[in-house]
C-alpha cells in the first residue's frame, strides 16, 4: 500500500492499567521478569511511572520509586519510557515552586524517562509551561496534553485552540487524555479532526474503556488522523482500564494502519500478567467493570478503583453509588473541572464528605478551599458563589498563575529533611509527600520497611483470610448458613451488617447498649454534647491547633485531619475554653469519638 500510515502503540500495563484495576499495587518484582519480552515488542513507548505510582510505592509497597525507575530503565534498554506528569503539581497534590518542578523533571530524565506526558487538571496551560520548558532543556520528548471532559463550556474548537497553544510551547506531540472514558466514537472523530486540521504534530489518544466505547473511539480516531493509541495488555484491559493491545493490533492487521506488532508474543505477555493479577486479588473491585453510567458521573477508572478501596476502609462501601451521584453536583459547583488528579481527588473526596456527613459542605476540605481561592488555577467555568462564600468567606481570590506566589523551595526542602535524604532524589520524594516521605525515609534508615501484606489464595483458587466471614449458626436445633457481605454506619452509634441468610440477603442493625473499654483505657468516649469535638470521617490527625486552656471561638479551626489523601479542618461548635485534648498528631480518629472538649 502506497499510503500506509502505521499506528504507533503506547503500552500502559506498567502504570495506568494496574492503577485502574488493582489500585496501583503491582510490585516491581512482578514487572522485571517480563521486561525482556516487553522490550522486544516494538512499542512506541511503555508508560511506567507517574500518576499514583509514586504515592503507592512509598505508602503501600515500601519501594523507592526512583529505584523502580532505574531498574525498569536497565531492563528496557530499547524502548522509550514514558511518565505522566501533573504539570506544576508534579506527582503530588499541590502546586510546587518552579525550582522544584525543574529539579524533578531533570532527575526524572536522568533516571530514565524519555517521554513526559504533561497535563494540568484544569487545562490551565499556564500550569504546564514550566514543566514543558524543563523537559525541552533535558532533551526529552515533551507531550503536551489536553484533558478531555464534557460540560457546557468544553467544545472541539476549545480543545483545538489549546492544542495550538501547546504547539507554541514547543510540544513535540499532543495527547488527548480521556481519563474517564467520556469520548463517544463520532465525537472522537470530530475532536481528532479539529486538532489535526489545525496542529501538524503527532497526536495520541488515551481513552479508558469504562463506558465500553474506547475501542470504537480509537478506530474513529485513527480514521480522523490520530497517530498513536494507548492500550493495555488484555489481562489488565477493559473495564476502567484501556482497550486491549492484542485486540487493537488484530483489528488493524493487514490494513493501512497495521501496527507491525506480533500477536504471538503479546499473547505470551498477557498469559504472564493473568497469573500476576491473581496475586493482587484483594484490591479487585466490582466498580472497575464497564459501566455506561460514567457518561453521567464522569468518574475516571483509577479514581473509581481507589475510591472503592477508600470507602471500604471507611466501612462505607454501601454508599458508593450515592457518592457517584454526588460527584457531578460537586463538579458543577466547582466550575466543571476535568476529573483527573488532583481535581478528581478534590471533587471525589468532597463528594464523600457530603454523603457521609449527611449534609452538603458541612465539612469542606482544605483542598476545596484552596481551589476556590484560585490555588490550582482558573476553573473552566464559573463556580457556585454560595459554595465559595461558605468555603472561604471573605478571603481573597487570585487569578494569577498559582506558582507565581510561591518562593523557591528546594533549599528549604533540603534543610527540612536533613541527613535522612542521601540523594537529590530523596529530597524530591520528601517534597512530593512530606509526612509520608519522611516516614518512608525514616523506615528505610531503620531497616523496618515492610510492604502491606498480600492475602493468599487457597487451594481452590479463592482468596484466603484470617478473619471468617461465613458461618454456620445453630439456633434451637435449626442450622443456618450466614455470610457477612458488608458493613456500614446507620448513625446514632448503630451499625449496619449486610448478611446472606441461607442465600437470602438481609440487613441487620446493631445498637450497642454498653461499651467495651480496653485494658489500656484507650477507647475514647462518644460525643454527646455541643462542646465535644468529633470528626465527620475516619482519618488521621495531621495537626492539633489548640492546647488545653486555650480560649476558642465558635467556628474556629481546632484540628486538621486527613482522610482519603485530603485534609480538612475540624471546627469548634461553641465558644469556650478547651478543657481536654484527647488526640495527638498521627492518631487515628473515628466519627463520634470525643477528640476535644470545650466548655
């Protein structure tokens, strides 16, 4: 064929695929054995880093993410390594000063990254310019990225104009990042054509399969002129992940768009990862299957699996549908931000608070407050002014690039972490996640790093656990089979227990009539008076803002807690004197517990 146009493939198995399906839990020990075969495939690039991988490495896996990158670089000498970079947010959840951004990009390039997919959650392109310049200085490939979403203000013409701006920044290629699977086939054709008609750069499409439409979207994108597609090995494809690599390769074989990739080795790679996936069964979620409702709630794949795991930790998985319904409402209130980290976390966590507290915006996270002050950039549309007023009162709103207000940080970061950091990379780890990073570096020095345990698989191929969830119960000579299928909070100190009784689903309410107090007296009493300060959600104490004996005003912040990676202030309900402080930094808290008393 004289007019062949081979489609290039970026394989996402080592980053986004497992982030979307098993909450980013794949360990480096399960990546390295298959790298030789991945390296021989001929992918345009392998996505290996960025997104939640940095967080998961130090939070759960107790791996040094920089060492992971170095190992992958050594194991994949013939393939471009690609990362996802959140512009001025890098891999954290706030904006960093320009010197931190420059240092992070420089070290990422030195340690093995060839392609930087740079995006901003709000598509505020001012927030990616520093990172793009740093990538260009490093001599690496700068891929300017547009976060796709739908709203009254997001149009194909708007996205095409943003692509032109990215070209003017020096982008080597453009990516359409459809993190929630919102694209439709014919909408994709229109979008790709609008960009390709205006910007003569290679164009990649990244679309999650959540709605079931992504494979069709990729085909229409190819017809419209796209140059590159993101896919995932089939054993980690579909659902909230991506179209399967083998399927798309097979579909294009013998056409003008033939990828040139061979199916036999792809099948071998898929077989390998199919066995690997079984190891991480405890992180599987029913909410990672294909679901067309994403076209309504717009929840991205990685957000969906992580949200399910986080709600499970809160004993509130039964409320996930309520959270999905609340997310579009919060998103509208915040001016229709695309749902991608960190805005997906900001919107998702606030939606959780709104649902679990039983009152919208009763508790507002610090990140939402920062967002409504302009701390993340310019929202795509006007925000709900009533919510802004409730969140920040009369505090000012800035329309400037957020990083313009930040002084250089690297010297202070080096000073703060001190000799716990033995390399520039360690300083950057601390920069991304100060408390978590410090804890990781302390544990590394002490030799106490321990990854979270993996639940074994029993001989029958089923998950095994040390805690029984299925029982036989004898009552008056009758035997019943009871299976506990879930737990929840019914309010007022009562607990819901979801059970299966001889195969029939039942909901049981438990209301305690007394309390068990541990021998160490560690159990906190339950809040019963206006002066009792308590948390709206389970979490950890980040900071205690007052001491016993302090005078406080009603509404004054007295504690800062963290839940689901987002911080929120806990305020005093009444004015008075702090007579008891019952928590310290890092303590775990539970709703209803008295954390502080004010009289």
